[in-house]
């Protein structure tokens, strides 16, 4: 009998293992302090774990509603209204998701059709462009200003056209740690006003904005909120990235389209975790105090880096710190990060990993969402540079 081996044409023939996996494996192999991947090495509040445990032991372990349990959607709606001044109907406009990454791909699959253009601002989170391509869309890459990573609205305006289906923004911004200002958001609102373009606003670091500045959520601006899917993440806010729970807030007509895909994508999200989060959100202090918590870590890390030859870029938000390496090495970003991990014992991420063409501007990113002793250990090693 003749047996035929099936052949498979890859949807992503040029895609290999991502840099985060590579650097984390190298860090583990060399016993390096891993400041590469963006997740905490400290525990969440035990009270949150207890809330989830209580939900499990009380029998809340079966399927929840597709859109998320009502108490959590109500808590999200109340939080958004209290912090940003806009009310979303918890029944029709809030959907609980399996993390922000699932939220983003679901949005794109729901609204992008073959041939549609979606503007992304580089450097950007690595899932955006593959998501657009899976939907048959065309990613239109617009660079943020090199060096400052501020939005270039002239370039954004030039990229907007009749085929533009959406624009993706991310503030506070990963990887650069910059934060969009009120004027930036107003300018975006002005640019989008005469268009049919939707807005995908990735706001997973919303509670990590420093130096007393407020987060300028798209929900604050009526002209943006009316066309926006706003994405956030409990994993980032409550130090539980492995739980993979987030949410999308959007007007009812947009949420309805989102839910059509969501129900056949993951359908729903972990029941006891939802109940635990709903109970935990009754106290706003954990997210209201988060900026000060991470600012202390930022300041500790920046003070230590001043003992090195790195050039410190601003860190206005997120839990990342970018540095220039030109005074430290002649190596490119990727080679330097590998050398730093092997020879110095500290892992970082090259910023070029966040550009489609691997643009090397000799900048690398550290994550300071770590215990103080972890940061001090890394700083002691980096001080030898």
C-alpha cells in the first residue's frame, strides 16, 4: 500500500522561536538573573489566592457565562467609571478574556477582513502583526520616533487611508516605557474623527504610570471611546501573569462582534479565578497603590544603573527600563544581550525584537518587576561593565 505523507504549507514560514524563549533558556542555562521576560518573581497578595481557593472549595468550578461572570463584569465597569469617568454597561459592553493576548487576536479576527489595513506603531508587542496576518489583513508599520518613541502624528496621518480598518496603540508602551499624553490622545482623536478606522487600545500597564501622571485611557476621550476596543490585564495589575485573565471594554455594537468570535475562540474563562478577582476588586487599594509600588522599584533600578555606562532612557510607565548600549559595547543588540547573559549573568531583551525588520538602534530592555534582592543582584553584576 502506498502511503502519502501529508505536506503542510506554513502560515508563518519565516517565523522561528521568539527572542523571549531564547533568552530565558539561555538565562536558565547560565544561571543568569533574568530581567528579560516581563513577569514578576514575587508572589501576589495571599488574599487573592484565598479568594480563588474559596471559590473552588465552594463549588464554583463549572462553566461561567461566555461573557464572564456578572460580579466581575460589574466590578470592571465600576472601576473604569471611578478611574476614568466613563461607564460601560457590564451586560453589553464588558467581556472577560483569557488574557490580553487572546483579547487582541479576537478583536482583530472579529473586525479585520482580507485586504484590510491595520496600522501598528513600531516597536510593538510581538503578537500584533501575526494576528493581523492570520485575519488576512495587511499590517502598516509606522515607526515611533527613534530615541524618544513618541508618536509621529504626521506619519500616522499619512498611513491612514480608505483601506484602514483599525489602528493599534499601546500606552503605557512596551517595550519603550513611554506614556502617551493627553495632547497625544486628543491629536489621535482629531486624526481618526473623519475616518471609519477602529481603535485597538492596549492598556495592560494602565496602573503603572509614574511621577504623579495619570494614565490617559482611550475611555477618557469620547471620540476615541466610541470607536475603541480597550484591553486590560489582571495578570499585570495583580502580579498573576500565569492566570491569563483580562478584559475588553467596548461599545455594545463592537462588543457584539467581538463576542461572536470570542465564543468560538475560548468561549469562556476560568470560573473560580473570575470569582476570586470579583471579590478582590471590592478593595481598590491594590491597583491605586500600584504606581507607587513600581515607581520605587524603578527608582532603585535606575539609581543602580547610574553606576554603569548604560545610557538611561526615560521610564514613564510599565515595569521596563530601556538603556542605550553604545558606550558599553560595539556589539549589536542581539549579540550584546547574549554576551551579557553568558558573561555578566544578566538577561535583557534587544529592542530590535519588537521591529519587523529588526531595526537595531543599540537599545536593550530590562524588566524591573522583580524582588529588590533580585534587582540588587543584577545591579551588582552590571556595575562591573
